[in-house]
């Protein structure tokens, strides 16, 4: 019986993939609950010990030392206590072996469900501890089953879930397919640990570079930032921590063998490896590769970078549906505004014209203000005493010019224009007399055209 119990423990540890000590501990806790319900009081402290070599089960119960025990489940006499512990005194508590005679039957029947529950808890705890340490790493699994909203991947000891948001849109999965997935998180639930994996996370690309490039794994080359649109295109910025190392060459590999392995793992996803630079303008120019950049203007206050490219490189810099510019924005953290060289020159010319017009208007306004004379009050002429410049007529009567008091006289251009002298030999034009009927100058102001009267000719038929 004892050997059969030990064999059962060994089989359980092999099936659950748990250490033998863990299985024994779970069994001991389960047997405590079973024995307390059957042979001991509900609130009595008992413990179960299972020998790892023989599989023998012993139950130990705490009892109080008294002179005359009334309840054998809680109390023990002093003489019996001295057999267990010679120096024990009355009132102390000691542990006494109290294994029931039907221990095997109880373990097989009453404690079955409790033992299974304890084993499940131990198994879940071991799985959680194992995969919690691997969180953020790459694990290899096999597609077990496919559902509309998620895919279940067998990782060996447990089953992982890949939600639809963590899948690559360009991939088509099939049952039995082996995949490298990124372990996103491990969560405890009532049904056990829940493991979530991803194929679209940017850190999956980082871990793949660590697997393929030893320089990245050792830290000689650092991956600064990653911008990824899973399944289509990605950009990776790398920098060297040691002198004499080409970070881009280390990631690409000899004849591109390293980057080709990563592209094959991601089913043809395009990957651009660019050099990181502390100068933001240089880094932005590198991030927009393979397009050529003429100039980069930075607005640090708003975080906007204006990039000027040749006219032929504009579509290449923007990319298909703006993908290249969008990934460069994610990679650098700057908002990027791309314009062609011709548009930039046109904007410069328009800005220069506007500046010249603004300065010209300001100069003309200042000149006009300087030329306007100060307006003085008109002089008032006394009507009684003649002025010093008064002109006298031949009869001696003084002639006073007509002066408007308090108002300035308005002079028109017609008043100051000099009439042209008449031509020599030119005859004066005669003015036409205006008639009263049917001629110009009618009273109503309407000019009537004089009709010529045509005489009527009567033709005699007889003469013709």
C-alpha cells in the first residue's frame, strides 16, 4: 500500500510536470482538510507528513497536557506526554501522532477532489512563475486552433492567446504552423494563468535583431527606436556604443544575410535600418531614406520639421500612401512637413515680394505725412479800414477784393490751366444758329434729326 501511494505520487509529478516535493506538499495540505472532517475536531490543529522515500502517511495533532483529560481529541495526560517529551509540564501544548487506522481509504475516497484542486493550483502557480520571467522575450509555439477573434498557440506547458489586434494583417495562419511570437503579458485568472502573445509588437523586431546580430545582443550596437507597420514596412534606428563599429552594417550582415533572415521570419516585411544621430536634422534626413534631402528646418517650439527635397524625390520621400513620411514621424518623434524645391523657391519669392511691398507702403506713407503742410487759421479782414494792398479805381473809390471770411478758397485745375494761344491764320468758327423747330437746342433738350424730303415723281402710264 505504501509503495503504491509513492508510485501514484511519482506519476502525478510526471503528468503535471511538477517537482515531486511540490506534489507531496499539495497532498499533505489536501489530507489535512480530509482528516479534519472525518477524525478530528473542526478547529483542531493537525498536520500531515508524507515520507518522500517510503510514502508513509503520518498525522500529528496538537494536544494540551492536563492531569485528568476529559476530551481525548484536545487533551493528553501528563504520563502520556512524558513519553513523547520528558520535560513537558502541565498546561503546555505538544504534537502527538494520531494517525487514523483507515488512512489509506480516506486518502483514496474523501480527499480525491481536494488533492486534484491542490495539484491544479500548484500547476498554475508553477506555470505563472515560469512564463512571468519570460515576459518581453520571444517564445516558439505551434498554432493549435483558430477562432474568428483569436488564435490559440501551444507553448508546451500552457496555451497562449493571440488576439486579432496582435496579429499581422498580411499573414495567414494555419493549424500546426510553428511561429516565433513575442510574449506580451502573463495574467492570473480563476482558470489559471492567461498568456498573451503578439506578432505585431515593435519589440518583436528588436528581439529578432538580438537573435540575429550578436553586437545588438551584447550591447555594442543599440536599437534606439523602432517604427513599425506590421506586415508591410518598418524603420529601425541604430547607434554604435563603441568606436569603429558600423551599426547599420552589423544589423544588415554580410551580403544582407542577417536582415534577410528577419524578413523571412516576418513573411516579407520590408525593413529600413538607418543610423541614429544626436543632431535632429541629420536624424530626420536619415529617417526619410532612401529619399535625398536638400534641407531640414526645425521649429523646436512646435516640434515641426520642414524638409525640402528635389522635385523628382518628392513622391519617394512621402512614400506609398504617405507610409515613408508616417514611419519617419514615428521614428524621430517630430512632425515632418515635406515640400519640393520648386514650391520652396516660389514661397521664398512671394515672401520677398510681400516684404518689399510692405516696406514700400510704409516709406510712401512717411513721405506723404512729411509733405502735408501745417494748416493755419484764415486771416480775418476788417470791413472798416482798407487793407494795405487795397486797389483804388480811377474814380478814387477803393476796390476791395471779395474775401471769404473763415473759409479757404478751393482752386480747381480749370482755374489755373493756361489756355493755348490761337493758331496763326486760323479762321474763327461760326456758331450755328439754333432754330425753333426741328433743330438743335429744343426746349426739351432732345436733339432731333432733320429728315430730307424726297420729291415724289408721278409717272404717267400713257407716256410710258
